[in-house]
C-alpha cells in the first residue's frame, strides 16, 4: 500500500521545512510513504528547499495557475507514480502531520474513498468570529447542495483512495475543496470526515484577501457546482420560486378584478404572466441541462476508464524499466 502526500506550494521556502519535518515517516497499514510538492510558479527557493529536504517528487509549473489547477496536477502525478492513497495538506503547516494516520484509516478499513479533516473551527484562535461564522455557513450550504454530512467543507486536509482520485474533476479555477464535495455527493462516492487538530498560524491565507471576496468566490463555486452536478434540482427550485411569485401576483389581480377594480391593476397581470413564463422556461432549461449532465456522466465514466488504463500501463512500464 503506497501513500503519497502532496503539498501545493507557492513561495513557501520559509515554511516548507517545518511542514515536511512534521509529516509521518511510517503509518500502520502503509508500506511506502512518499512526499510530492506542486510548485505553482514560485519565485523563491521553494524547489531548492524541497530538494534539500529530500522530497521525493516535484511537479513544476512555470507560472502561477492557482490552487485548483495545482491540486489536479498533483493528483495526476500521484496516480502516475502508483499511489494507492493520496493525502493533500497545506505547505504552511496548518494541519498536524500526525493526523494523516487518522484520515487514511477509513480508507485502509475500506469504509470510505474520501476523508476530510474536520478542524476545531470554534476553538481555532487565529480565526476571527466572522470567519468562524462564515465557515459554518459555507459548510452548511455545501451539505445541503451535496447531500453529504461534511462539517468542514473548506478544509484542505483530505485523503483520497486511488479509485476516488481517478474520478475527480475540478473545473473551477479558484479552489478544489467545495466542488469536489459536491461532485462526490452527486456521484454517490463514500465520503466521510474525522476530527483533526491544527497548528498555530505561520502566515496569513493567500487564498483570499478579504472575507467578502472569499464569500463571493466561494458562493460562485458552490452555485456553479450545484448547477453542473444537479441541474434539474437547481433550475426547478428557481422555476418554482418564479411560478409561486407569478401565481401570487396573479391571485392579487383576480382579487381586485372580482372586487370591480381590476382595470387599475393591469400591470399586475402583465408581471404575473412574465414570472409564470420565466418559471416555465427555467424548468424546461433544467430538463435540458439534466440531459447534458447525463451525457457528462457518460463522458466522465469513459475518462475514468481511460485514466485507469493509462496509469496502469505507465506503472507497468516503470516496473519493466527497473
């Protein structure tokens, strides 16, 4: 059983040493542990420091492409290297290396394919009151849209089985954390969470410059993912809301009509018709999007089979060369 711990990095020469030294050297049930960093166009000595620290694999990106792209590049490299389990952690040592044994345990016991570390958000001192509330709110929205029970959706500390990693796709350019949970819920993957601890903050988050900016981008990712993976439900909710509004305005017009004053409320009739037509068209759009989503699932299944065959051939070739 081979575990590869991947670490997305961008200008982390000062923090990488602390993070690497905190990673486990052995775990019960794991035969091999290797480290991999994804250098996201760093302009400092991140790569040199990684080599000095004995990191086994380095994925170089010539320019900064963002967290989501780096995450997928890391998964691809780990699968090509024959990883049976892939753990993603942060380069700023936010997560405790000792907890890696916790998050791989459900996979080793064949109880889950994706495991997400649940941080003690309310007890984390460097999280502001506002950030704690928004973290809880965002996780609740993700739970509602994904039909999962993950309490800490933004957590980047997570483990994937090989089968789960083969099926993961991230299309947004901002972050992988929210979209992958919604995708896992839509595809009925076995996903769970385990409580973990966190280390003191070494630097401020680079994912967002302000809480408002983070909220906007996260809301955009959630909405787009919900619309992509559950289009019929998404558009049906919008359509029904419009139909209810249109119906309410229409009933109001009928009330005045029966009272003999309908002539002065013609605009209500027009507005009611507009909302009802929009609601109907939105539901029709949902049915069309649902057909597109069904085709996408077929394509994803083909992609999964191609990936599996490609990575298997790649591993066999390496073994033959050795």
